[in-house]
């Protein structure tokens, strides 16, 4: 279990861009947001016991040493982008008994079916 030593807040700036602010501890965040509880159910054990803030989604693990909190709008936007991302399909190579690649034309593939 590694110690999280950077606290990152990701929000939307007034011009619509993503604003990222890093803090060396959670103390400066207490001045900006009120704590409403502590995380007690995260799968990442290093996050357990970290504060949960009103108006922020998190804590979310980001890398080894970063704890991320996001505004609900940013969380929703990033989640939608992530879920709509196209997965690049890989083509499986067919090999014959001697290990040479078999190139199948659509016609030949239809014959084998």
C-alpha cells in the first residue's frame, strides 16, 4: 500500500477548459470544501480513511501517489468520453501447422464456413 502524497482537484474553469490543481496534502482542500465523511469502501486500500468532500467526486486513485477529486460536471464528462471511446479491434492472425501466416480473402473465408 503506497502513501498518496499529491491531492489533485479537477474542475471546469469559467472558459470551459479543464482546471487541474495539485496540493501536497488535503489541508488546503478543507479551506475550499467541507468534509462530509471518509472513504471506507474503496478497493484501493490507500484511499480508505481519506476525506470525502461536499461538491466533489472522490477520492479516486490516479497513479501511485495521486488522489483525485473531480467536480460532478467533470466526472460526468470524462465518464461519457471514456464510455464512448471506440475500442480498436485487433485482427487475429491465422497460422498453419508450420507457423506461417495464412492470408484469407473474403471469398476463401466464406468457403471455409
